[in-house]
C-alpha cells in the first residue's frame, strides 16, 4: 500500500501574468521550482486565495531568477494577475518512505522571493 502525501508547496505566490492563448499549464520561475523540488511537467494543484478557484495542471519552467508565476491556457479564465495562489504537489510513498518524508515548502513575499 502507498500513501499520498504532500511533496512540494509554494505558498502565497503572486501571479505575474495570465495568457489565455496557450495550450495550458502554469509557468514558474525555475529557481522556485528547484527550491521546492518540482520537476518540469509535474502535475500540480493550484488554489487561488483571492477567489477560491482550484485547478489541476502541470508546471513548465520560467526563466530562472525572473520570479514569474504565469497562468497559461484555460486557467487564465479562473486566476488573474495579482492573485495570490498556493501551488501543491503530491506523491505516493511506501509506508517506510512516508515515515521519513518531509514536504518541501517555500513561502513567498509580494515579489515572489522566498521568505520561508
């Protein structure tokens, strides 16, 4: 049996742009992805703190150091520039792995810099 646990979390990211004409996903600064152990094209849940919308998509890397968080595709109808979001990623772990597992969580400031 495997258990599903939080693997990665970006807390209170500020959306910098939204582009409707894109196949779909969320673009996140590659440095932020690395800091919370997210891989390109990995599945994530996005929760919008401003309006309560939630959606599932995948991550594509933005330029490292850009601090860009860009909503792409149909999700641009649900999440707007300036909104604060939480990005969540889950993984399945064997019971022995789960006992030792620690989620990688980063907290961002108003400019998407890591503060915690």
